[in-house]
């Protein structure tokens, strides 16, 4: 940690070593200061006087404590001079009057305390009634909000179901429309193909008939040529 010549690893600036001597401390309170003003022999003499006085008091009281001796002295005290009867009667009358006043005031204070308790109880009951009414209102509002929320959820659910059903119906209708359109297109294409096939068939029949007619004409012409050639040959043979 370090020594006197080396403060050591202190990053806060405070010393990390302990001094080997401790200076004398002064008095901390007025009582210590007062005791410090006396010399030692004076303090010892005062303590001896106090001990002797305490021992004498205990010997006189029979070993009892100082507080017990004072209590016995107060109990055994009796006035030595007789009091004036008029003054004694006046004090007795004042005492009786004070006792009656205290009794009446005790009753009044009790009545006031009971009245305050009743008022506090009434105020507490009124507060409880108000709180109960507020809680009942809050419960009614919560029940009404819950019912409204449930109704809204039911309406929302039915609306969603209707929307879903409408979308499904629309989708089915579109599918049916697409299927009908495709069937109509297929029928139209088939009709067009049939007409085209019929036209092609008619064209083939016409071409075939034309070719057959042309072939017949060609055969007739070939026969005529053969006949003419035959007649010419016959004529030539007859001339020879």
C-alpha cells in the first residue's frame, strides 16, 4: 500500500498510509470539558464524597434505594400546623365542585366523542354507499360494454360470413361464366372447324368431279383420235 515516503497507488489524491502516532483529542461535549477542567485528585475527592453520602443514605433507609426513600417520605408527610376550618371547607367545596364539573365534563366529552364517532361512522357509511354506487355503475358500464362488444363481434362475424359467402358466390359465378364462355368458344371453334371441313370436302368433291369430267373428255378425245387414225389407216389401205 505504500509508506511515508511513497504514498502508493492512490488515484484520488488521498494518502494510503496510516500515521504511527495519534494526536490528543479535545473534549467532545461540555460535560467532558467540565470534567477536564478538574484535576485528578479533585475528581477523586468529589467521587469519595458522593459515595459516602450515598452510603449514609442507604444506611439510614435500611438498604433501600434513593427513589424508594423519597416515595416513603412523600407518603409519610403530614402537615404539622392545623388548617383553618373555613378554608378547609372552601377547599372541600372546591374539590367537590371540581369533581362534579369533571364528572359533567367527562359525560360531555364522552357524548362529544360518541357524537364524533357516530358522525365518522355516518360519513364512512355514506362514503361506502357512494363507493358501492360507483362500483355498481362501473359494473353496469362494464356489463353494457361487454354486451356491446359481444354484439359487435357477432355482427362482425356475420358480416364476415356474408362477405365470405358473397365472395364465394361471386367466385363460383365467375367460374361458371368462364366455363360457359370456354364451352361457347369450343362450340364456336368446333362449328367453324366443321364448316371448314365441309367446305374442304365440297372442294375436294368438286375437284374430283372436275378431274373425272376432264378425264372423260380426254378419253373421248383420245377415242376420237384413235377412230380418226383408224379411218385414215383404212382409207390408205383401200387406196392401195
